[in-house]
C-alpha cells in the first residue's frame, strides 16, 4: 500500500514535535532509503546550493527496490527542506553542547542525542510507532519511499528525473514499479493532447458549468 498525499501530509503534521521529524520529512519528500538516511554525513550536504550527495546504500536496502548496488547520486532539495535541515543542524549543535565531552562526533546528519549513529532498523521501528499513533493506514518505511516516487510522478516529473532521485538502476525499473500511476499519467496526457489540438468538429464546452 502507498499513502495518498493527504495521508503523507497528515503524518508529517502529526509528528512535528518529534525530535527526528526532519529525517521523516526528508524520507517523504526525497524517497531516501533508511540506510541512506542513517548514513548521511554533513560533509555530503551543501545547504547553500541545496545539494545532497547520497552515498551507496547498504545492499539489503538497495535490493529492496532496484536490483542494483549502484545508488550513489546527487539530489536537489527544495527550499523548505533545506531550511528544515538548517534548523535541525542548530538543534544538533545544541545537543552537542549539552553533552560536552561525552558527545560522539560521528559526522552524521541524523544521530542519537549523544551524536552516535542511528541504526537503520531503529528508523523503521520508530516510523511504525509514529504512523500508528497518527491513526493512518499501516505501511512500512519503505512504503514512504514508494509514496515519494508516486507523488513525484503524479506531480508531472519526468520518469528519468524520478529514477535519478530515487537511485533506481533504470528508468524502466521505475516505470515497472509504478505502472498504475504511469498509466494514469499517460491517459491524462492523451486527453490533454486531444483537447489541445483545435478541431472544427469538436463540441464547444458548456460555459454554464
């Protein structure tokens, strides 16, 4: 199952007080895998240009949806997500000061309060808890990634762009996975073209509607 955009928005609205809210926000908007989120380093994030260099995911996560171990890529964040990361970085720096000498400088973007790295499996467990609290249809964290892809396609993004954002091995794989939304978009495109081409025999639209 994949959440609708309404479900996704309701989920994010419900967890704004969550310490790692930004992690789940980034997952929802970019489709990053859990191991990519857990392994993301600040050194690979350029907030000035809003570029994120995503390194290779753990094999188990990659095999979940690409059948390829090559997932290294650079993605571009929208301005709101870049601002969210800036806010999170300030929070993390505050935690670092609070922990003092006991802070672990892992270099990771998302960490525990003491700076130690997150385990990918923990991210999934936390997501399950938060989604259940929100009273939403049950999906896995990986389902959030599928939702991001579906919404990108539904928003009119070219399949090649979506494939590159997700780190899929091929565009064909992206379209195979999201056949339903692809067919819906194809039908919309066909209707749009039919309406665009002027024809003398076309029945005028009812202006009273």
